[in-house]
C-alpha cells in the first residue's frame, strides 16, 4: 500500500512541477496586452492610427514613454539578455550569466539585488538597451526589457570602408568612438564579409541594429562589462549626431533607420 501511494503521489506532482517550471522559465516573453490604454499624446495617436510608422516618431522628435508604443510600431522586435554577471566558481572561474548579483551587509543579514541588461532590436536600424534592477531575478529581467524599449535609438548605417566602397548599408559610414566611465570603444568600418570583429556582447548589439561588418578597438578598463556595453550604445548614438554633407550621402550609402524597400 505504501508503494502504491508513493507512485500515485509522483503521478500527481509531476504535472504541477512542469507548470511551475514553465512559469519560472526566464526565456518566456509575455505578450503585449490587447487592452492597452495609452496615457501619452504619442500613445493616443498610435492607438487611433494617426501614426503608423516608427520613422515618423523619430523625425518629429517624439519621446517614447510607453513600451507598448514600440510593440505596436515594430511587431518583429527581437529580445535578448546580455551576459553581464558571473556565477560563483573556484578561483573566479564561474560561467557568465545574465544576472549581476550585489549584496548589502546589514544587521538583519544580506540584502541581495539583481541587475540585468535587456536588449531589443529589429535587425534593421533600430536597437535599444537598458538595465533593470530588483530584489528578484524575474522582475529585474522584465524591467530591463521594458526599459530597453523606452531607450530605443535609430542607427545610421552605410559603407565607409575604402576596401569595399559598395555603397550598401552593411557597416557604419565612418569611424566613431563611444565612452562610458574609463571604457572606450572605437568602431571602424569594415569591408563586406568581414563580420563583427568586436567583443561578444557588443556584437549582439550591432547585430540587432542591422550592422554586419565592423572592426573595433578598445581602451581603458574593458573588464567592466556594463560600461563597455554602454560605450557601444554611445557610439551608435554619436553616429547620428555627426553632420553629413549632401554629396556624401550617396557616396557612403547612408541609411537612417530601416531600409526602404522598392515596391
């Protein structure tokens, strides 16, 4: 009788454990709520159908204050979490992970906080990245993905490599630097087929931005992973801040944002 009760108990517990595992799975992405009620002027214009293109949002200088705006205008958005933390290991040899853990010593004990860096992009000229902090892992992940949508930027692409000169937006139009703290990242145009010759986490950012070929050079304390990632985002922002002569637009194959497909 005791053996039968154990078997019956196992049969009952297995489905419940599966449900819990699926609910806690960090790779699952919650779908956008259909009952979204916009609170900003931009959100109301998008909800009513007055604005249907993300290009118009950036051209008119709107500030994105609701994450649902990006989900509406860029339905093919790709999400990712960058490896900014490290698991505990012998002699510091732990594997990289998406959560960076910090602790504060108090009389009651240790107060643990988790930080994640969320990344979103459509692989066609738009990318966003931001951090999220919480006392638990799942809220920190959700916060970072939401904040990444609020920090969406438009990336300028082109072909500034003298070895290629194909006038296709597969790289960046000119050399640019980004900085955060003491971490400095320099991005250099590369010929077609070279690939992303840059640190792995920065390569994920460039890939989601639609950049396929680039060289890089780093300076300073590049071991601080978050600062290096922020330096990469800063470099992409500065690409759009540089003034370009009208005659150089066709020569460099400049594209701001997504590609215009010929109908």
